[in-house]
């Protein structure tokens, strides 16, 4: 019997929360047309990965997962900066950020 | 259920609902505010598993910086409001794919880690710092250079060109406006 004050948490709780966030992000990336909303969904997926990293960091009792979550946050910041610069450039040239209409590279 | 688990279920439930509303909202600004809620709840989850440094980094960088950047770009690009203009026609397929990913992941997690527990012990910020600077110095430096390159790249991409002969020239990376099909 686990007492109410024992400092434990079930690992699947964290992993299922991450899976929920990740599938919401997948849906958003596939269903949204606005490029900024697609970027937001990508942030959601990156957060799901971070939750997984932290969960396994606690499970394995090492700090490596947390350090890599920090790296992921840094890379996400860089990605958002570049992504929004591209979005603003596309908007300036074509007056739309609808990802369905930006199909110059489509064969 | 331990008290940590009760708190976790509350926090994660709010976060999941906000994530769902984020990808189904009809208003882009509401979507950004739901993103704030989701990210704050993820920070709460980090606090619950005793990763306090990561929680505050999450609040500072995600809630503080990235969401503000997203809101700025929403202001600079006039985004129409409404489900027809925000979602494309493959919404049903996207929902199926998302539900499939969720079902597969939940099945795998339950199959593999049923009943596994994490013993929470506080990760001291000093230990995180020691781990970064003792074991991960090279990745740390690579990430620093990446951030610098991204900064310079974002400035170069988003800058308006001033033509040397006085007239304004537009950059032609994206190409001329095309006729919209479909």
C-alpha cells in the first residue's frame, strides 16, 4: 500500500500526457492552413518530447534527460525565430501565409 | 493514487484540454492564449516531477519569449478568422492520423511501463549545471553557435532590402504571386 505522502508518480501518466500533446500537435500540423498555427503545433510536439525526456530522466535517476530537454528548448527557440522570419517574408511577398497556397516547390 | 498523482492529473488534464482547444480554435489569438496555458501546465508538470530549473526555463523561454514572438507574427500577418479559413479540407484524415498516433502510443506505453513508478528526488540546479559543463560541453557550444546562426539568419531573411540606386527592390526568394488553384 502506497501512502499518500510517498513521493512517487506513475511513469505511464507522464508518458500518456506526452502522447496526448504529441497527437494534438500532429493533428494541428496536418489540419491547419495558417503557417503560424502550424508552428504552434510543432511547439506542442516539441513539448511532448521534452515531457518524455524529463519523465525518463526521473525514471533512470540521471540528469541527462533534463540537460537534453534544455537543448531541445534552445533549438525550438532558434526554429521559431527562423520560421517566423520566413513566414513574415512570405507574407511580404505574397500577402498570404496559407500553406496550401505557397506551393512553389510542388512538382 | 499518491498526492503527486492527483495534482498531476489535474495539471495534465488542464494542459491536454488547452492543447485540444489550441488545435481546434477558430481564432488565432485564442489559439496563442491556449498555447500559453498548455506551456504553463507543462511547466507545472516539470515542477511536479521536481525538475525546477527546467520549469523556470520553460516559463521564461516558452511562455515569455516564444509566445510573444508568435503573437507578434500574428499581428504582422493579417490572419482571417473562422474554421473554413484556418483549417484545410483534410481535417478528417488529420483527426484519424492523430487518434491513431495517440492510440498506438498509449497502447505501447501501457504495454511496456504498466505499474512502473518514478521515485521523485529533487534535481538541484547546481547538479544540472555540473552535468552540462562536465559531460555536455561540446553540445552546449554547438547549441550556442546554432543560436547565433539562427539569430543572424532571421535578421538576414526578414530584413527589407535597400537597393543601392535609391529604388526599393523586393527580394525574390519566394517568387512571383501565382494563381491559386483549388
